[in-house]
């Protein structure tokens, strides 16, 4: 009997180790419905476990465009436009290519086709993305592949990619365990006046925002940005625009998604108005998709309550604006 228990324990620990090392396994279990997605109430709730923000993230129905236009869209974006949030059938463009904004993407352009590039970045990363000319879009370049390594080289270079968070998410991501986490979070909030370091509450307590964009630091909505830095950022944006226009794009757009903090929690500090200062700069040459105005006008009704991202209505406003630009370009007579 003891031997059997040992084998069971060994199998259990091996399974937990696998979950900690293999994100693909965790995702597969989720797709099969065997475990619940611990992001289902939003990333901010997942950090904070504050009960009042335990609201399911909206499941958005994809509204297919009525017709396609002869345009290829290349989207270099972050989590707002990642797979699962934005798909090819959101757009009127005939072809859609996506790449993470902070990684190199190798694309091919056909000279007689209409090609549109959108560089999308959340506000808190704008300053680092355009600290210099943005160069992650590699047009008609050959991606260099790393030389193959021997098995022995693999063994010597192997690092154990174990993450406790991965298997904890699966084991303790149910509503049952969330309830206990909420009790702990409530005690920390009301007794010790403390929340998870990754989040921040607006002063009126109505809105939960990402800590990085609210706490002191260069990614914060309240970090002082000088006029000279704004000038330099605009210069780099303009150089980026000229670079990709010269490499064959029909049009290139900048899209800055505001921090949720910049819309719903400006009572936490003195907002630096970074987006407006870029978009309204007299020397700006690169056209932009203005998400700041629409999200500011809509306010809280355009964001998921327990998440950093927009909800279905907020996202659809963005999709509509992009499709408007694509349609205009697609209907241009050459």
C-alpha cells in the first residue's frame, strides 16, 4: 500500500512539474474544459482578488465586415491587439498579418499592392518604443536562423523553465479558491490598507488599474515628461514614418492606446498628457488612430471592470476606425 502511495505521489509531483514547465499543456487543459481560465475575470482581478471587481470579461462577438477591400494590413501591436482579441475577420482588408510590437517581424511587400502598417502600443510603453527609430518591421529581409545545435549542446545549455505560477493557476483558479483569496485581499485592504503591488485603486475606490501605470516610475501616467523629450519622441516617430513609407507601405499609422489609469484614475496624480502632447504636436507627420479621444469620451463603459483592457464596445470603436482608414485606402484610384 505504501509503495502504491509513493507512485501516486511521484505521478502527482511529475504532473505539477509538467504544468510548471509547459504552458502548452496548461492551455490544452483549458481548451478541453478540464481547468478554468484564471483570467476570466480580468488580469487586474487576478492580481488583486478584490471581490467588487470580480466581473467576467466580456466575450465579444466578431462582427464580420460587409465587404473586403484590396488592402493588406500589417499590425505590430501588444496585448490590446493580440490573438484572441483581434482576428483577421475583424477587418475589411483582404490579408492580415500580426506581429508583437517589441519583436522583429519579417514581411514581404508586393510593390503593386496596397499595404498598410499599424504600429500599436499601450501608452506606458510609448517612450521606450520610440526612444529611437522603431525598426522591428523587417521589410523584404531574410530572417537569419540560428545554427542547429547538437544534443550535448542542448543539455549543457538547458535551463529549467519551471514557474510555480503556472501550476498554481490551474490548481487554485476555481471560484472556490478565489473566495478564500478574496477574504485575504479584503483583510489586507480594510485592515492594513494594502492591495497587491501590481494594482492600484483610484482614490474614489471605483476603478482598479495596473500598478505600473499608476505607481512612480517611467511607465506611469504621472511621470514627468519634458517638452524636449516630447520633441525627440515626435522626431523618432516621424523618422519611423519616413522609413516605412520609403520601404513600400502605402500608409503607416501610429496607434497609442491610453493606460486605463489615464482615463479612469487621474485622481492618483498629475497626469502628464503624454498622448495628447504627441498627437497634437505641430511637427508630427505620421498619421495616427486616435484611441485616446474615444476612450476618454466613453470612460468606464468602454473598459472591463477587472481588466486593463477595453471591453467589446471599446474594441469595436477601434475596429471601426481602422476599417474606415482601410476602406479609404482601398478605394483610392491609382
